[in-house]
C-alpha cells in the first residue's frame, strides 16, 4: 500500500508554510513601504497595484508579500519557475478563470478604435493560436449579444462596429460588476481611454450617484448600481474624447418625467464636483433610459405610473402567459397571491429593455442571482415561458431573465404549503403537570396551526398512552438540556428531551424534531413501489440512454420510436443537470401522470453528459398537475445539487432519503 505523503493535506503542510504571515499587520520588515500610511501599503489596500518586481536573497519575504497582496486584492496567485523556462507561464495561465479571459478579450476588442490583431491577443494571454480560438469565439458572441458587429481587416486586425451606446453597455458589462473588489483594467491605452479614473474619484462618483438615487422615488437592484457607476465613468471619458450618443426621437419621447430629471440631477451634481460632466440632451436621456431598464422588482410600485404603455402591454402578455401555463401544465397560477403582479413586473422590465434594444445582452451577475437555474422544474418552466413569449414578440433573452423567471416560479412554490394535520402532543415535567403546562404554553401560541392540543401529564402516566392518539412527547425528566441526550426508556412515539423552553433555539429544536411532522409532506412523494434503482449502469452517450429508456418504457416499436423522438425534440420531455445527476423528465397525461415514478441509475464510473461530468442518471415519469406534488418534486431534484455527498444514501434507500430531504426543506436552519 502506498504511503501517504507527509504534506498531502493543508493540515499537514510544512511548519514554515503554516507560520507564514497572512496579513500586512503580521508581515515584519519593509516598514518604510508597508507601514500604516506608507505608499505600498496604501496601494495594496486600495487595490491599485501595478506591475512590480521583488528582488532579494532567499528567505527575506518576497513570496510571502506576494501572497499577502494576492489575498488582499482578491487576485490570482500563480507560481512558476523563471529558472526553468518562461514557457511555463502559458500552462499556468490556462488554469485561469475562463470567464475572466473572455472578459479581457471582449474589453480589448470593444475599446480599440484602430483594431487589434489575434497575434497580439494571443501573446498578451500567453496562448497559442489554437488555444485562443475558443475564448475569442465566446468573446465574439458576447459582443454580438449587444448588437455589435465584429469586423476584421488585413493589417489592422479586429474591432467592433455599432452604435456608441451599445459599445458603452458592452464595455460596462465586461469591466467588472463587483465595484469594490475589482480594479478597472486600464493596462492598455485603449481601455484607459474608456475607463481611466482614480480610486478615490471612482468611489466618490458611486457614492454621489447612490445618494441621489436614495432620495429619488425609484429603486434599482444592487448589481445594477455597480453597472451604473462604471457607466458614469465611461460616459464622461467618451464625451470628453468626442464620442457622443445619438438617440432616436421615440426614445427621447418615451423617457417620461421621472427618469430624465433624475439623470439630470446626477450629471449636474457630478459636474459641480469634478467637471467634465456637462452632458448634452441625448447623453442625459440615455442615462435615464439606463436607469429605467435596471429597475428592481417592487410590488409596492405601480408600473402604470412609470410607463402606461409598457405596463398595459406587460399586463396583456402576463394574462396570455398564465393561460398558456394552465393549458401546458394543468396548474392554475391565477389564484396565487404573487402570480399576477410579480409576473407583470418582470415582463414590464423585459418590454422596456426590448424597446430600448437592451434585451438579450449577456450579463455577468452575482452567483446568488443565477442559483435559481439549479432548480430543475423552475428552470424548465422558465424555458417554456420564454419560448412562448418568443412566439408573440421577437424578444432576445439573456441569462439574467432566465434566472428571474426561475426565481419567480421558485417564489410561487415557496408560497405553496403542504396540507397540515395538527399534532396531538403530551408534555411532562419532573416538578409536576402544572410546570409541564407552563413550559409548553408558548408552543401553542407560536405554532397554533401545527398543534391541536398539548396534554400535560406525569412521566409514569406515559405508559398508558395509545400511540395512535399521540404524535409526540416533550419529556422534561430533570436531565441536563443538551443535544445528543437520549431518553432512558423506549417509546412508541417521537420523544424530545426538553426541560425548559428558554429561547429561540429551543423553539427551533422542538419544531425541527416534532412539529415539522404536522406538514403532510410525505404524502406528496411517490409511494415506495414507484422508486427503482439500477446500479452500475453502463452509460456511454445521451443518445444511448434515450434508446435504453425507449426500450424500457415503450410497449411496442411504434411507441418506442415516439418516445425516442420526443426526447430528441424535447416534446413533452426535457433533461436538466442537477449537480452531478442528469434528470430526464417524461411528462405523462391522465391517470399515468398522477403518480410520479423515479428510476435512479448510479453509474459504474463518472462519465460525460455534454461537457460536464456526471455520477448518476435519474428518470422521472409523471405529470405536473398538482402544486404540492410539484413543490415536493422540485425540492427532491434540487437536493441532488445541495447534497451530492448523499447520492449513495439515496441509491440505498430512495423513499427514506426523499422524505428526509423534504423534511430538511421544512426545518429551521
């Protein structure tokens, strides 16, 4: 057996590495540069580091300081040997984040006025011509999503062509959403002409804009404020260099009486502070349009007060979408409290963005804004709604809109409650039944819908309780109130040791262990006989798996061919990747669709589905005709993303793990 390395894990790294300083305060020496208020320390703390070389004998702290800088500025730290060969750099760069590379290429192509050659881009990224091909193609598609055209001419190279406002929007998007954590890249003259701005000024511009925004009647989503702050810098620099926006007349007429004055106020205040912000009418109007297109979803705001035309159009489109969903899924969305108003707000934003040509642009949003795409049913409903809308209007769709619609369905499912059967509980206390009554009075007040009654009694009386008439017992036997203590006697009903209910933690503990069973969540899951596990499945390709399923579920050759065609064309069938599990969902109508059936296929070894590695396949057959069952199924599928370490436990006992995952979704975390 091969012996483990002494340095295999971070817990067993060398002593010198463990004792290496992690912060500037821990670093010793070079105080004339790194002391508080000194020049290098200020640059590091402000994330304004430029290129530099550390020279000196071994052991003086060069690597340590470099690591501290990387940690403080959230930069990547790449180690390579200059002694061996500079050619080691490309291999290190290949490990860099793909998205960052695409951003860099997009930024260079958008900002250049004269053009840039592919050879230059390859050299700057330490890539070969073949390795550059994929990220450059992605950067090209990104630019095209903003309505820009990529042109390439012999001798000059690549550049974009398109309206000034589209170039600004695209550069804003790829220049860094996280305003505080990223330094705007001005490493080349082209980017500098668009983005140059001192650190303090950059922060002040954002604070000035946010102060005016707070005092206005509108609100933007948080990630949008970062974009507007970057755009204000770009707009100033471009106008100063003679590049102004020209807007069509309908845009100027549509901006209304709210957003144009707000944009005027922003530019006027910035002009008073910094100068160079005296903007012509079209520039002011476009800033107002930008604010208009980035409104957050706010149910307290009447969309008709913002733009009656857009609001009316959004309302009519909303009604058509709800009718379509009812026909498509059998689910009636209209009675749900949030369904109508929330969907109208989302569609209002979409219609506004489409009118101003801002729909479809690729957006780099926060991870938490995109996590709803990991909810398979919500993401699938989002896809269907988008495809339906596109049959009516020529909308382009970006991933943020997909995430917004997925979040919309997730919010609706969150509002759905499982049926409740109030619990019948008993309570004991070693000091007597009156103390037992007192300690549980708060439970009845806090969870009235979950508790039918709590009967105080003495400990010895529990022996005569009929288990069929008791859903649980709060046992106060004088033991110390600590997690992990078990009752000394075996009971036929759930028991929770709880001497006193003293704080929120105790309430949560009782809820998580006993009261959560008031929700009839188990009834929303498939019955045990509808689960099937096929271990060590020999998977090769998606097409092979579809053929296998068609052979298993088709009763004759004609039906098998029909099923195979449906999976290929996504008609009444869809696939979605949940972490390392691919879900194949087959919609069924009538009686067949009333009960969900699951077939779980753990693979013998990891394989590829498209470009992503998977560990298992899941076939789901049934319908989406019941809100509670849909919520349960969505929670079950999302659990494959949340609990990948429990895939083996699910394969061992699917009904038990499915119920456990639903139980967790109801517990207080």
